[in-house]
C-alpha cells in the first residue's frame, strides 16, 4: 500500500499560514516543556505575548465573578441550595431564568444559538447603536473566528472571488482565504497617520483585483485594529460604507475589540451597524463580536456572535443550513455571550464587584499600553504608534544590516530572526510582522499589552533590543 | 449597488444538504413556536426525534452528577469552600487537579487540546484496546463533527478525491463532501443481514469511482451504525482493514456510539484501532469519539477527540496548523472529555451514584430500543432491524401507492410526505430515509430511541401509521 503523504493533501490547505500560532508559538511550547522538565534557560517562564489570551497561566487576568457564578449554577443547578444567601441574589435569579429557558447546557441548542440569548444580543445592539436589531439576523458562534470562516466559505467562489483585507491584518483572514481558495486583495493602512484606513488604498486594491480578473466581493475592516490598535473615526466609517455601496461590497466588520478602549472620551467606538443605519445605507454588513476579548477575556469558552444587516432571507437560510451541519455553538460560550450583553446593572447586588473588576482591567490595560508604547519609542530604531484600542502594539523596527544579512542566510525574514532571538533570550513570544503583512523591506512585530509585571516585561524587551542591535553591528 | 443574492454564493455551499436539521426540523421549530404562542394543535408538545440529543427539554436525560460537579468547580474555583464536605471528596480532588494543570477555563488551551487531557485520552484508549496510544496522535475537538470536517477538508483535493461512504449514512458526510467538493463513493449496507457491511459492495464502489476518474482516498465506517444501529463483527473489521491496505485508503472510523451497546455480552464493540494494531497493519486510521452520545449525552458542551494512527509527522503538522486557525476547542468540552475517559472508579466516593446513573441510562435505552423495534415490526408494511447499538432505529416502510403518487405531486419523496404528516399529527419529528440514503424506490425513516414515555410515543407512531396507510388507500 502507498502511505498518504503531505503531497497528497488538499493544496489549498497546504497554502494556509497562521503565524499567531506558527513557528514562534511552537518554539515557545518547546521551551515551556523544557522549563517544566527542569532545563536551565536564561529565563524563568515563557510569556505568550503572541496571542490575546488574558486568562492564560502567568497572566491570570481574573474572570468576572458574575459570569462565572452564573456559569457554575448552569453546570449544576442543584448548587443553588448551597449558594443561596451566600452569592448575590441576582446571580441566582439570572441562572434560574436561563435554566428555565435553556434547560440543560448539555443539550444541543438551536443551531443559530438559543433564541432567548439572541434576543438579548439584539437588545444590546439596539442600546449601543440607537437603531433596531432583529434576533433573526443574529447567529451565535464558537468565537468570532468560526463566524468569519463561515462567511468567507459562503462568499467565496473558488479562485475568482476577491476579499479586500487590510495590511497589516489578523492572519485569520489570509489563512481562511487560502483554505477556501479566495483571492486576497490587500490594501495598506497608513502607519504615519496612526494606521489610518485610506479610501484611496482600497480603491486601488479593487482596481488591481479587477485587472487580474478577480471579482471583489467583500471588504474586511478590523476596528479597533488588530495588530495595529487603531480606531476608525466616524467620517472614515461613512466613506467606507459609501465605497461599499459604490462597489457592491459586503462589509465584514471585525469589531471584537469594541470594549477595549483606552481613552473612550477622545477615541470612542462606533459600530458599522450604527453607521449603516444612520446613513440608511442598503449595504450588506456582517459585524463580528466575541467574548474572548474586552473585559471578559473568556477565550476558552469559545463564544461570540455575528449580526447580518440587509441580507436576503434566502442568503440567511444558507448560513443557517451551514451552521446546522456543525449542530450548535458551545453552550458555555452562548451563556458567556448572554452575560457579556447583560452585565450586572447599577443598583443590582453584583454591580459593585463587577464595576471594580472591570475598572481594574480597563485601567491596567490602558496604562500598560501607554507605558509600553512610550518605552518602545525611546529605543534606538523602534517607532511605535500609540494605540487607543484593542490589546496590541505593532512597533516598527529599523534593524542593523548585519541582522538583515544573517536572516537572509537562514532563509528567514529579519523580523522572524528578531522574534526568535527575543524568545530564546527572554522567554517572550511575539509574532513577527511578516505574519500580519507589511511593506517590502519593513520589519515589525506584534506584542500583546497583557503581561504579568510591566516593568520586568518592558525591561526585558529593552535589554534584548539593545543587545540585538549591538550584536549585529549597530544601526 | 447590486445586492448579494443566493446565486452569488459559493456553489459548493449551495449543494450542501443536511436533513437532520433540514425541512422537518425547521417545521418542528415552527410548530413549537406555535404551541408556545398558545395555538391549538393536535398534540401538546413537539418531540425532536430527528436528533440524538438526550438532554433536550422534554427528554431530560439527566447529566452525570460527577461530570457536572467537576465542571461547576472549574467554572468557579472558590466554590470549593462551599462544597467541601458536602460534595464527594473525589470531585473536589479532580477539580483541583485539573485546575492546577489547566488554569482558567477562560483561557485558550493548546490548539490540539490540553496536553494533560490528551494523555488521559491515550490511557483510556490503551486500556480499552490493550495497545499503546500516543497523546501526540490525539486531537481534542469541538465534537466529532468538527474533526470529521477537518479531516475531509484536508484529505479532499477538489473534484477528484473520492470518499467511500455507507448508504444509509449520517448526512454530515455527504454535507461535508459537498462543502469541500469531494466525490461521494456510496456503498450499500445490507438491510436483510441486519445492515451488515459487505466488502463486495465497497470494492464495487471503488471500481465505479475509478471508472469515472475519481481517486478513492478514504473509507468511512460508522460503527455502531448511524442511522442503522448495527454493529460490526471482528471478522468484518479485519477484512475492512485488509481492503484499506489493498487500496491505500485512509480509514475514517466514526465510533461515537461505542458506549451505546444494548447487549454488550453478545454484541461487543471493538475499535478499529484495536484491529489495526492486532493485525499490525500499516493503514492510516482516524478514529472519532464524542461526549455527545454514550451515557454522557453532553451535546451542548461540544467535546470530542480523534486519534490518528500511522500518520506521517508532517501530515499531523498540517492538521495541527489547521486546528490552530480555530484557536482551540471549547474548554467545557475538553473537560467533558476528561471525565468521559476518567469516570469515577469503583471504590471512590462518587462511584455508587455514577454506577446507578449510568446503569439507568443504559438499561432504559436498551429496553426502549427493543420494545420500539418489536412494536414497529408488528405494524403493517413496516420492518425494522433490531439494533445492538447507538441511539436509533431505521425502519423500512412499504407505503400505499396513493401516498407515492401524492408525494410525487408535491415534489417530495414518499418518506418525506410520511414524516411531514407524522409531525403535523403527532408532534414527533423524525428524519426521512432520503436524508440518509436508501435504494431507489425504498422508504425509511430514522427515529431516536430517546423519548419521554415509550408507551405514549410508540402508541402515537402506531396510530399515525395505521391512519396514514388507510388515508392513502391501504397496502
């Protein structure tokens, strides 16, 4: 018999690249295993700054108490006898209400998610935007990634459909495009203007695609930005919607960081749903949200939703059919979505602790982000756009010629060399800019602004950077 | 602007069919909504016998206490202070152990699943089969469906790869083949021999595929069978493995019902992993398992795993890359897998209740399956193979000529007409045989052997059947 080898596999799958959990992450895993096995390394622990995973060991952002108490009661409803009078009464009430509606969390739900939770999501959206939302337009998902994958699978006719994606981008998009044989139509964000979105760049990418026989079908916008941490202003958002009208593009709005705002007074978040309704635009919009980020950080539950606006009923029926094949999103994620969109309200017993917990998370993230950007900017050859949202910084590196040449010899990009040596020497795992996209000849890396102790973390980054520059002959 | 319509979508997606949650299930949903809104219907409740969902409302198979107490503690570790001395000590110990290893269930895990849980799965497999299992060969998944979808996506090169599937089959397979542009190579199971698997049929399907230029790549076996409830004997399994050697086929063994055995003394389950190792065969095998069925019935958690045997390292690396894009399976499902493979052992505090709960589930299912098959067999025009495993029966219907003609006028298959009228008159939702596949001109339906009260349920099926036959002019 002939054994199946990698050459026999689906070529589209072979083309998929996903740097966030790629070479660097695999090396970080090896190093962690070595530490656990007692090996001597130049650091005491590996810090996975390659991924926005707030509750990971070592970072330990605490989960919100309300969310978890409700979830524990849903797992084991007879627990109520033990916690009554001990836990806040609104926790017990909320769990009882959800249990009456849902029944067991061990049962499949409706494939689009529990109807009652979708109603609560619609109410949340209505309150956020001031415009109506229909629960039938809402699909609960196992995280935002599952929703993005579904939409791209449905929208892409292989080899002819173009999807406009920002550069730099979260590599889920290029990975999923490769998987489904879609054509990426990259448009560059402008780093000198704080990673702003330029309509001119998008128009140019559309033209370029058409020239190559590609049909532009959808535009991806990540707002707040990943990896850039930038935030769109209303005026740009309105122009984006008009551009989608002009070119008949479906707008895929990745809005998973909408709660991660570091200076909401000067840099507020507007949803694309709000803009589309405000302009009374007929464009077809899909907006993605998640419980993995924000103040919840409940990545492991796998929960999220997307809302489609202005979609034909029969297109929504196809989406419903496709989610049916996967049966339903995890109930633990669905319940997580419910407590995200219905957090404790002022005046309820759980509110004071909720307020304290979420304030602490917001302010720690805002302070760390600001401090890290300042300190990175003061390093030779590093420039870093200050970020008003999301969880990341995406500093630009000017690297010594010696490093560029050394990388070339290894068949790696210079930023990969930098990231590999950073990991080897400090245990900090970041993702090289080549995984997100950047202009030819540039070097960046993405790091999360989640860390155990910011002094130790930034100190290690600084010390490494200086050594690296010196080792390769200086700037 | 031009709006996106269904005609613009990926044609492969449009071709996907999934009857388990198709026309019948959507109609059942409408009827349930009508009942809730106070409409008068000929029945008091809708029973979703279209899907193996033991814990759904109305069926209410209770979750296993051990599983849920551990899960509640993982959701909210400080709960230990309240339950210590109240819940069994092994629950507290297990949750503490898992918490030490995993940390928060709100963090992403390793993309293949928590390494410690994969080790426990490997131990379970070793004990089950008496042959070694490597944790690195195990991928935890969000239910078995997610694993099947991944494997088919990776194995199929569009339009040329053939996958051998049993007829009747669980429609996940045809749905996923359509999604990824694979070619189904159907082989018929033999109903007169208790839905046995015939090597001759598989060989014929391979020849037929080759004639049409299709490359047969993998063979799907569902054991215990869905929808048939049949069980393979060792001799057949050995021949299947030899056939895979001969034709260089990857064997995809869907073994999610391995715990659902109604007469394990006379009809035991053997895993294909056991057979492959016993024969020392080099074939590449993927075996799928799930927490949704068996005595757990934890569908809503979305948990399962697959084990690959004899796979090249670089093929496994591609699988790892692909699961990385989806980040990780839900932690609630992973923890569910852990308690499935490490249930309370005899002598532990949780064991007596665990034994009582699982015995009750096993015996109720076995009794119901036997009784339902007997009663269905005594109906005019109905014949039903007795089932030694899984959750289903797949009775064959001889229908009146009048019904065949009436269905034709409606553009439906006769079994769809039968299922629609059954739903309208009794509230029982089953899936017509056309959704699973059957021989030309035949009619079947699949129903689950999960029901609230077996007398009421079977009584309703019997009464409906007699009326239906009479209404369409008799047999």
